[in-house]
């Protein structure tokens, strides 16, 4: 504990120049007497440190002295190298910058920390994208990132799905969520979020971007996510799922949906598990549930059962009627189906 405090004291003086004992005590959360004892210990260890009395006095290092200590603990070194995401950095146009910075930090670390950081790079890899996702094309990301960093207004051609619109934006920040880049910007004095992959064209202007006073990107994003999840349409669905296939539900629905499932009694509990789910985005529910095949049966609501039945009939009709084709063998009947 004391060793890390001595390093912190040394780095404070190196970064800020002279400081009074009271200022150091506040920073280190110790008493003034402890600061004086630490200064004496550093002096005894050969560090050229001294104290000056008077109104402009304080504790200082001899001019020109700099320590090679970084003050970095093993945990901090590991966290630094775990935080490197080469894919996103490359998309931002910072791939070589990040690589160079990591090499310089690695070279500056003490040997014991250098070894731990090297092992970390060899044995751990972070992949920010989702499964079965090759990544979205974001050809304009580096230009947008430059405008965000420099605080310059930009003009974008944005694909809204039904039409492409041109917008003049005050960029405020970029967010990487599940492998997808989002731009947070102000338009007509309203905060909005844009998916960067839908930006069809971008032009940086020389105008200074307006930034709302006190804007906090992390806080805005957290509130946006909470609002989105809170207001997303939901449908309560009761299903019975074969127990040996229940884990497949995790590939269809979010962890929140699966985690909040309510178990219900089933006449055949050894084979089937009956649960009630609050499913997000009801319009997509039938297609998702149909992907479970005969391993799942929807019990309620009746309207969803009817939709699934009609969808199953349409799919069967699509693949039926070819001459010479034998009907495919079903792995088992759709237990209890009434479609």
C-alpha cells in the first residue's frame, strides 16, 4: 500500500510541479504528517526531492528529474491491453495509431508487467460483433469520426428505409453497440441517433458544430437504451418447448426475454417445459417461433396460433408439388397442434 502511494506522490509532482503538503494529502487521502514521512522516505531512497518553506513554497523534484515509473499495476496493464479493439479502431481510421500506442506502452512497462501484457495478447481476444454477422459496411465512418473529434458540422445523405434524406447535423459522439456503429447528433435542436451504415454520403463543413452545454454521451446513450427497451412493443406468449431443445430459444430471443420467462405446470413435465414469455416486437414473433419447428408449440394467444398455422401451410405449399419428390419425413408430429 505504501509503495503504491509513494509512486503516486512521485507522479503527482512530476505531472504538476510543486505542490504543498496539504494538496498532496488531499490527493492521496492521507494526513499531512504522512506526506512528510513519505517525502523523507523518497529522499532516503535517492529521489531528488525537497521542500521549500514560505508562501510560494511546496514540495518539488529537482528540475530535469523524471522517473520512468508509470505507476501502472498488473491489473491496470492487463485492462489496458484487454481494452484494445483492433476492428473498431481500424474502422475509425485509428488502427495503426492504436497498434503504435500499444507497442510504446508495452516497451515502457517494467519487465514483469510487460510479460503479463504479452501473455494477455496471446491468450485473449475481444470480438465486439455479434454471431453470424460479417459486419456492416461503414465507408463514411472515418469522416464522421473526424467531424466528431474536431467539432465540425456535417451534411449526410441518410437512408431512412423508405427514402433518402439530406440532413445537416451537429455531431456529438459515436457509439459502438453489438458491432454496430451509431452517430449521436443534433438536428433542428433535437438529439437523434443515426445508424452509420445507413449514411449514403457525407460532407464535412467548416462550420463549428453546436454542442449542448453539459451534454454527456454515456448518460444520453444509457437513457436512450432504457427508453427503447421500456417502450418496445411486447406480446405475452405461452408456449410449450421440448426440454432437450429449450436452449435453442436463446438463439431466438434476448437474454432478458428468456430470463424473465415464467414456468407453468405441464401434463408431461419430463418431456415438455411450459413457459410464458414477454416477446419483443410482436410482428416478428411468428417467424421466430416457427424456426423452432416441432420442438415448440404456441398455446396462447389464439391469434398467434392462427398466424403460425397459416404461415406453416404457406411454407409447406411453397415446397410441395414437385414431381418425383417424396414428402419429407417428419421427426415427430407437432404435439397438441390445432392448426
